[in-house]
C-alpha cells in the first residue's frame, strides 16, 4: 500500500486538546486526505474520537486497566505510550501521523512514532520542541514543530501553527518518494571525520553498483543505522566506526546504547566491522570535560567539541564490550583490526598515537574472539585510513555477500 492510499492518524488527548485536534482533522480533510482521530487521554476519555482511549489502552500487554484510572500520571502516560505503539504498529493503513500537545502527549505520541518506519511522515506539534528533544526523537525522523503558544485553545497563532503542521504532513503523504528503490543493493556504513578517508575509499569502489548510506557515529547516528538494519533494509554493512562504545562506557556526549550491535545479533546481516575512532571520548567545549579526565591527552576539535584520548585500561574494556556482542551475531562476520592506528589522530606522529592503548584493545578482542568459518578476525598492518585497509574490507564484504 502506498502512503497516499492510506490515512493520516491524528493523535492526542481529546479531553484537553479536542478542539485543536478536530481543527487539524478539518484541515486535512479539506485537502482530500483520509483521517483517523485517535484519543490517548488517560484521565477523562471522550466518546467522539474514531478510536477511543479505551480501545487504544486495550493494546497494553496488561490490559486497559494498566493505562486508565491510574493515580500516578507518569505511570499512565508511559503505559499509554506503550499501548499506542502496539496499536499503531498493528494498523496497515497508516500513511502519516500528526500529534500535538504538551509534555505528556509528546511523550505518548512520539513513543509510537519512533517505532514506525523511517520515511513514513511523522509531525509532532509540541510545547517542548525547542528544548532538548533527543529522548522524543531518538533514531527516528520525527519532525518537531514548536507550538509557540500552548496547545490550549484555538487562536490566531495556534490555528496557523496547527494548519501548517497539518498541511505539511498532508504534503508528505500526497507527494511520497519511495525509499525502497535500492534493488537489494543498499549498504550501511558508519563514519566519523577521523575515519572518512577509509569510508570514502570503500564507497568509491561500491558505487554505483551499490547504494551507500553513511551514518555519522554520533549516538543517534548509530541508532538510525541499526534501526534500518533491523528492518532488513541493508544487503550488508561496513560498521567501520564504533566510537560510540567509548562514549557509552566512559560518559561521553555521543554514546550508543546497551543495544549497540543488537540489530546484527537479531538479524543475520553480512557484517564487516572495525574499531574506528575508539581512541577518543567526545565532550563539548573544553570547560565541560569532567575533572576526572584532567591530565589526559586532549584535542580541541572545535569550540564545541573536545576529544579525550582513551587509555589502555579503557581500550581493554571497549574491546571486551565489542567482542562479546560480535560473538553473538548469527550472520557472517569479519572484524578488521588496523594495527597501525584506529583513526587519523592515532596514526604515527599524530596527537593520539598510543601503541600501548591500541595493543590493549587488540589483545582484548583477540582473547575473547570465537572464531568460526563464518566469523573471522582479520589483522591488517596499516592505519584504518590506508588504502590497504579499505581494500581488505571490500574483499571481506564481497566474500560474505557473494
């Protein structure tokens, strides 16, 4: 089913945002879009919605009672978010989603939005849209629109904002460009500035026979990479840059989650990986680096980013984390170790060059590695950005993908 042939689900708490939600539905119907109004009220559900709050709440694994009538509002909001996610995922006619509201409604609706496929239009009008929204957006492509005034009544500003949001999601649905035109040759890649030469060299040899999708290893970048892998989007991947593990383990600003590499454990996606940029932990401006890192090698990347060199002990823990996850992968795996440095900053003569720290990383991986005919550890005596490394990665990829 194409997006244009489905319906736009307008979702919100009808008990407090009913007039605003109905106005959004009117805007959508005026441009010829089919609409479903979904109520996610947790306190006083209404009866006029196309899908009532009770109907949504019944999708909770513990039933509607786990959602409605809760004295703890936070608990009710979390429970409704889970119920809505399960409800929306079960529908086969969702062409787009429009939500609007404050903190509670934003939490509920974006929980469902994050579970929907990349590319499916998702617009959230929120009073929190200009703050720290990482928790609401995650690895998804949710568009957050600041409400400017509270979503509390219709006035000259709220009407304009809501109508803009409605027409935006309608336009996305009516003018849909499919992202599934890769012909089975989609390849995912992870990259950082300090591993760019490697990934660029690999891309040069893959394109145009393969369509390459490069993800900046910024925490959410890695999550987006794995979200698409979970959906079966990629023929194979070059997970060259696993730097997010360092930030996750040691408190950096660009961390992965505990589920890093999980997509490749759950799905047998051909996997070529490495340890790119694990020589660094990322922080903000120099004055934001925690005191516990005083005396360590640092590099000011720019006024907003400061890099701290990982130690031998930290590299050992990084290696242990990575190898434990890769050993669980059921598909074909090739892990490449660049023995002359894991980033451009780790090359000989560069600020983060530290053979002792690198050796601790490599030894931890060697010690934990479980080798099989389908899981191979490859050591290359060069820097990760040398042409030889890219050539070896390409050869490994061709072997495991045929």
